[in-house]
C-alpha cells in the first residue's frame, strides 16, 4: 500500500522483483491532491488494467478526471467489484482505498 510518488517508485521495483513479467491488477483510487498521473505512468508497465474502487471522502479525485488520465495513458480501467483468484491484485492510492477494499472483501466473504 502506498499513496505517493516516492512509494510508487519503491513499490514498482519490489513488484518487478516479485512478479517479473507477470502483470498485476491495480485496485486504485486517490485524493485529488496527489500526482496520480505520474503514479499511474510508473505503474503502467506492470498492470493488466486498473480497477477503480469507490472511496468515501469528498477529497477523492473525480471519477471522470481519473478515467480521462487512464484513457490518455492507454490503460484499461474497470470498476472494482470482486477479486478473482487467478489474478494478482495490488491496492494503491489512499488508505481510503484499502478501507473500501477490506469492506468489500469482508462483505463478500460473509455473504458466500
């Protein structure tokens, strides 16, 4: 988990070591004051696509701003719904994103 450019640089190196050429799915959302375009550029070579997770804060980047950046960077994006055991997921962007992810996972496990 991380939320800024410095963390992105370190995590990209760690993910490259761990997964090599295997790509991950980035579960992402962030606050409007972060340099999310630069962050997504660094992650781009490592990801299959981005799954945008809703976060509960008025400081969240606007959905259209985020999808416009992803489109400009030629990164496929989807809305986050569920994880699938055949993929590797990485949550990044905000502690709000981690909180939302854990709530969804807990809800899905509880309702299986």
